[in-house]
């Protein structure tokens, strides 16, 4: 049973979401302000955090920023509909995905399950080689950890999944449509910058190659190529 932390100060919405999530088989913990949510997130282990942006005491961005210094627990941010800035900022800080309010219950559950699938090692993964080496990079699939020249690089689950998808298809164009469905678990929508933001975060974390070449080439309007 997946453990979910819901951080939202809207008591009415939280109660409705609590009923939905329990019916869907999740184990739920609730927090009603940012500080309480951060305390729970730092001191307990959750499989996924649903984090509202507008919160008392600490807003969602402050909670996420503080959390990412200690943990890479997957985070789905709940943002105001039409507020593109909130979504971009959340992704820059390290959110795994976002969902504008008001949202459809089925879409919420689908987004949650997609994130959980990325963060949980499947039996198929266990049957594969656990550690994959690509040049100066080494991916530990069991721990979802990345090493560059044996130095650990902290990635979110989404960043690890994105890197794995690109690196295992090195030299080939991987379209945004493919990556959106395999990495984010959703169809690519017009003007959705989620993939671009996750790749930007990944690029910032990866050290430069010794030969000075870029690790990833962007093919504008199409997708990305991992340079072998």
C-alpha cells in the first residue's frame, strides 16, 4: 500500500480527496499548512506527496525547496489553473509533475499512479542488469541512483527515468511524445513544458564530458538525442 502525504489547507477539498484516496487503496496522512507538511515529509517516509502551492506558514515552493535538500520523495504539485509561472517554478525546484485545480478525480489518480510506477522498482527491472554503465556514467537501477566517475549525483525519480530513457537509446532521436508517455505517463499536450524543465534540471546536475561535447542534443520541435 502506497503512503501518500496530502498537504492542502482547504479543509473541504482535503476531506473529499481523503475519501477518494482511501477508496483507491492509499494510506493517507494529511497536513494543513506548509510547516506541518514539511515536518511530516522530513521525518516520515512517503511514496508520494501531493503539495498545494498556496499554503499558510510556508508556501508549497518553500516546502519543496527545503525538502529537496534532504529527500527526493516524488512530489505532485497542485497549482492554480492557468498559472503557468507556478508550474514552471515548481518543476524548476524539483517537482515531478503538476496538476491544475480544479481537477478531475480520475486524472489525479492516473497522474499519481504514473509517478509511483516510475519510483518503484518492478519485477522486470529486478530481472535486468541492476547497474548500467555508459561512459563516465553509471546507473544503479535498484537504488535509482546515478554515479559520474563514482561520485553520487542526486536525481529525482522523474529525472532518473528521463535519463534512463535517453541513455538506453543513445544516438537515436527520442521524441517528446515518446518521453511524455514513458517518463511522465501522460500524452504530450501543446505548450506543456514539463519535459523541457526536467531535462534542464538534469543537464544542470550532470558534469561536463571530458571531451567537451554536450551529453544531450535538442532537436527543436521533435525531441532529444543522447550523444554516445
